[in-house]
């Protein structure tokens, strides 16, 4: 199992103070992919720029797609730019991947759509994510925190500067997206009020 898979399952299974927004989750999943790629040495960070290593297979389809999506020309991409570009629609891609692998329902999905009200299944992936979550694994907790999951958890110190850079970028990106949503909500409400005025 990978950090983004664990994060996706935690976002589904662990109740938060508010529902997790798909855009926020997509940004955090892109950050989780980057953390795993740092761990496998598929990338390193030069400040905030992602320096790719040789394009070696990771053994995971989604991480292999992330490796293939890396910018391999200088000046390379910043972590922030990666989150926004790679994160586009990533929550849906992970949902479909885990569903197809049977990690959401306990059965591999072929061509038939699954019923709308399928209860959560006790799958190996869900057990792995739960173990990692309840053991207070710091990277998973750090990625979940900006999503509003586990807000009462104690903060953990991280030793790895590159991982800290990714976690900070995820927090900043989620904050920025939240601000954009709030601005749109206020603008839409003001627009509606203009049309309702006598």
C-alpha cells in the first residue's frame, strides 16, 4: 500500500469535523505521491523544485503514473506547481483505482457499476490504512491535518526537510483553495441578492 492510497481510505473512513472536499483531497493526494516518490528516491528536492531521478517502475500503477508525469527539464517544477497540476481530478482517479482493485467494496469491479449504497468492506487496504492512522504515523497525520481529519491529534515533529516542504506546500494549497471557494460563495450570494432585490 502507498501513502496516497492510505490517505484516500482515511478520508473515507475516519470522520472529520466537516466533509472532505474533493479538491482539497486531490491536492493532498498529489503531496502524498510526492512523499512516496521521495522515499523511493524517484525524486529529490532542490529547495522547492522537484528533481526527478531515473524513471524506474515503483510497483504501483498510480505512482508509476506520477513518475511519468514529472517535469524532466530544467528549471524543473516547484512542489506547489506539482500539487495543482498533478492534483487535478486525482481524488476521482484514486477512487476508481481502489474500487477497481476491490479495496472499497471487497470485490474487484469489472464492467458493472456497483450499487449506490454499498457498505464499507473490511479489505486489506482499509486495515493497513487504519493501522497506520491509529498508530499516529506522522506523515499520514500531516497530510490529513489540512483536510480537517484528526484535528484533535497531537502535532508530530518531522525529521526530513523534504517531507516538511511537501507538507507545508499541501497546507498552503488547501488554504488557498478554501479561500477561493469562500470568495466564490460570497460573490454568488451577492449576485443572487441583486436579482432578488425589488
